[in-house]
């Protein structure tokens, strides 16, 4: 059995039933009579409520549409993967040897699912308030600033986190062209991994073009899974 003391310290919660945490961290590839998919299903619903309430209380003057967009930027695979990495969750997951050799411990989908399952397990044992405490603390540690601009538009950060986890490298952004007069210039940026181009985009500034290229690259990587 793995030692969960450090994970429990990071969570701020000690499991009474150790089988619950084992199940929450067991990927279906591990070929046990149980896996974390049911707990993941439960945790997903719990997190949706917790994040929704957190945003409702935190942003008292924002309209429903803005709150929905912020929640969508947090309650997704990329958002939960960031929280999972904050806990170093990857080192505790039970995987098959094949999934292990396929860098399963750093896969966003596995990390995100495991995080949801852990929250589902805590909910079963300790209830909503403990899940709320843990999740809100993690959100505040992971996102020093929570607003629509920083969450929904920083595609470069999201892309870098994914490529570092899956490839061990960061994307390279190269200016491949520019056009138009000085007062109305348009820049074209290419983003590549291992000298292989994965996306290009144009923008009114280099920064805008980089963000657009990163957004396209994220979509390409997701579709190629």
C-alpha cells in the first residue's frame, strides 16, 4: 500500500477509510475489481457546485454570463489538472505498467479525473463543507488572481503546462511574418514543439498572435489525443 501521509497533509484531510482513497486513485488500467470512475462522476458534480458557489460569493456584482464563463474556465480538464499538480497527485495514482510507461502520471485527463475522484471520496466521508474548504484553498493558491481575462485568455500558460507535462518541453513562438503599415501592422506567429510546427495565427500585436496560436495549438493537441 502506498503512503498517503504527504498527500493527506497537502489536502488538509486524513481518510478514515483508506480504501476510499485507494479507489479514488486507481485508474481503470490497473485491473482491479474497482476503479475511480464512479468517484470521479460524483466529484465532478460536487466541484461544479463548490466552484459555482465560490464564484457567486466572490463576484457579487458580476452577471450570470460572466460567472458561467469563469466557472467554465475553472471546471474543466485543464483547471482540475492544475489543482491536481498542486497536490502532486500524479505520484500517487495506481496505473498499469503500460500506462505508466506511456507517461500516464502526467496526462491531464488522468490527473483531472483523479482529482475529481479524490473530492468525491472526501465528500462521501466528510461531506460538502470539507470538500469546499479544500477546493477553495487550492483555488486561491493556484490562481492568485481569478477573473475572466486571466482565466479564459491565457492560452500560452495552459499550453506550456500541458506540453511540459506530456513532452517535457516548452513551446517555441517564432515571428514568421508581418504586414501592413506601421500604424496598423499585423503579425504572424508560429508555435512549434521539437522543431515541428503545430499552429500559426495572426494578431494586431505579437502578444495577441501568440495567444491565438496557443489557443489553436491547444485544440490541435486535444483532438490528437
